[in-house]
C-alpha cells in the first residue's frame, strides 16, 4: 500500500493539508477495534425501558481513528468506533434511541431504509431541528421492514459521513429467515481522503463502470475513456470538480492488513451483509476461489438466490450474499475496482485449520466475470398494495458540467425543485433520466420501491430497494411504490456532493 507513515499528528479525512487548521479538537481517544462483526454480536444492545420499550444510547463525538498502522485520522464516530455500533433490532419491537451530541457542531441521525414516522427521519429543517452541541434527541420507532439497513448522519453529510458517522442497523424477522445460514458477518465499505497515498481512479459511472459494459445509451466506460485521453483534469471538469482525492479504502473501518480476518468452517453457509457507506465510490466485491449468491437487495429478500462472480455496489446500497464454504484454505475478499484492494479494501477469509495458508493476491478488473445486475434478481411482493390513485413523475437528472458543483432535478436545485405530491395509498411511479456524466444513486426516505425498468428494459420480476443507481450518459430507471408513510420525505442522490449541490426533491404524502 503506497502511503507515507504518519507520526505526531492525525490526518483530516477530507483534506490532508487542512489538518493543521483543525487543532482545536480537544482530547480524544485513539480507538481500537473496527473488525468484522461476529454472529449475534451487537455493539449497542440497549436495555428495557419504561413500558417495555428497548432503550439504546448513542453518542456522536470526535475520535482519532487508526485506519491502518501509520494512518491515523481525525474523525467522528458513534460511541467511539468507526463504523458505529451495530444495532440488531427485532421487527416490530419498540425502540428508543437517545442521541447525545458531543461534537462541536450540530448533527442528526437518519435511519436509512427504515419506515420510521416522518418526525423520526433525521433530516434537518424538514423533520427535526439539528441536534445542537451538548444536546440530546430521542428517536423512537418500531423497526420495519426486516433486513440489512444502516444509520448515518444527515447534517453536512459530505463532511460528517466522510468523517465516519455511519453504522449498520439489522432488523431481524419475527418469523423464519427465507435464506438460512450458519454464520454471518457485516462488512461496511468506505472511502477515505487522507493525503497519504495516490488518489484512486474515479468510479463516477457507478454500476455501469463496474461492469465495464454499456451504461445508459453512450456506454459506461465513456467517461473513463475520455478521462484517460484528455487527462484527469478534464475528466474532473466534465464530471464535477468537488470530488475529494480518496486514497484509502476500508472494510469495517480498517484498511488491510489491519482488517480483521473472517473465520469460516468447511460446509457452512455464511451470510455476508455488504453495506456501501462511501460518499463517492462504487465497489465490486469478489471472493477468491468462490462464487457469491445474492439473496437480498437493500435488505429485501429475493425469491431465490442468484449466483454471480462479483457484486457491484454503489453508495448507500446493501446486498446480502451467501457463501457456500466448500474450498478450504485462505482467500481474499476484496474490491476488484482498480487500486481499491491495494488501498486497503481486502480482508482474509480463513477456513478453520488453514490459518497458516497463504492466499492468492487479489485480481483487479471484471473481465470475463458474471456480475450482479438488477435484472438478474426476482423480487418478492413485500410492499403494501395501493388503494388510491396512480401518479407518474418524470425527473431529469443533470449537472456537473465543466467543473460545476450544481446538480439539478428538472433543471432546478433544491429547495426550488418541484415536490412530488401524492396521498396515502397512491401508487407512485417515478421515471428517472440521467443527462449528466456521473451516475446517481437515488434514495427515497420513508418507504421502499420496486425497480420496474432499467435503461428501457423492463424487469421480469421487479426487485425491491430504497436506493437505485441511475447510470450516466442518458441512463434511465423506472421505480414504483405505494405511498403508505405520510409526511415530507427526501428523494435525493446519495452522493453527498450531488445532494448538497441541489439534487434533492420532496415526496410529499398527505
């Protein structure tokens, strides 16, 4: 891993050169940990509260965090760890989560993919006031739907998310799991700008770039090809000029060789919960010597598992995959995007009894691999049926030209974007068209949706998600949902630089 040793001071995640201007962080602990989560382990178990409500305490505070030996950053964390504590909740149980803000600035928590009441959604200025330094805020809700969810800051998200304010949230089903397993691990993927290594290539075309195939109408590799011909500076001008120079990649807050190995036993079914907490990068996850069986999209189960060689995952997406542990030895689980594994995005998978085996190094690229795509899965009917009118909305996504930090929906920047108005029970259909040169992972708060069509091709059995990648260069996606959760809900690109540039609208459900 190309990196200079860091001694005597911590690095700012966003900008190495700005580190000297952040000296007033006070006394903070150098946190250890951050390894893979073991079966059944929860970082914040909580305790019974009044009226049978389970109570959990979270504290947002600044930390000094060691990504790998010699790479220490100044970050922000929940309960002193990056990622924050894994919350393992039961479907339908009542939980009360008390956030204490020990940061020197405001913050909030958004419960990503969870159908919370609107007042609990954590969007400053829409559903709550920001939690001021030294103050607390109580989030209370019944966790639904089941599956792999996560929680993260929604205040100055580009900065605070980039500094580590995110964590897994797993909602366990009240009944049997549709895909039984013997062991599980939660793996949170992230990108870091530390200034200690060479900046990694852009993945701005999202899943299209990860596949190396056609994206939208003009081809997912077009931006990369033009960037290569004209130089990275021109590529930055074409795709927006506000991308930090990410140079370190982590799994569960650690860059290899600091990442904690995953132990498996021959014959086991191992569930891997993959969460992309990156602000910018798409990751393509492989496991040497094995294929992966995709079982859940953004926490929602498929009718049957789909076997692939690797899984592209864009910012804010989650995938659950099953590993059939049938090849004893030592193997790397890693990102196949160029430079990612070398920058730290790899972890050893060790079979019991083979701890001394030597693993073959990761192989970059996806040539010849079968990759997960939205149209490979067959989704289950898990959304509530509509009872009202049908409403259709056309949203054109644009921006980022010639280095601009302006990102628009129908040529408007939030808060001037036109809200999507509907009533409870309505069936809402949204047709996205991306006229920009970057992919946009569009995320809807408060309810999940079906993915009906991608780039003009209808899905035979729509999968259910809450974030969907709309590919660059005239890519298109059609989604549909039942407006069952009243309130004003954010619909936005989950790349914080795009969201803060204006790519937000509101879904207003009366």
